[in-house]
C-alpha cells in the first residue's frame, strides 16, 4: 500500500482536539475531562495534570507536521492507553 504523504483532515482534527484538551488541562490546573479519571487522593495530582496536559498538547501539535506525526500519534496512544487502564481498573473494581 502506497502512502500519499499528506495528512488527512481527520488527523488535523484529532491533533487540534488533543491540543485543546492539553491546553484546557493546563489552564484549569486539573485533568481536562471526566474520562481522565485520576482521583483526588493521588499524590502530586496537579503536577500530573500539568504533565498530562503538556504531553497532550505537544503530541497533538506533533500530529500537525508530517515529519513528526508518527511520534505524536504514538505519544497520544500511550497517554490515552494510560487513561484507559485507569478506567479499566476502576470498572473491574466496581462492576
């Protein structure tokens, strides 16, 4: 399969959404959405929110350039996998 070398509109939308969530987390000093289920009792929660928001925004921005799009996609996949695992643990603990 041959790659066209150009980014699709969906990639731009996904990157913009990731940037938005990252900036929203940084501005609110908290995790951006309800699905980022990090409980208030977690040590250094605000610092983790800043790290997650920064990583999300940077990875989203990386998606917008062809040269760094692969790394941005891998970073977002890693970040979103961590949040998915947190939800999975929560769901299995309280079915």
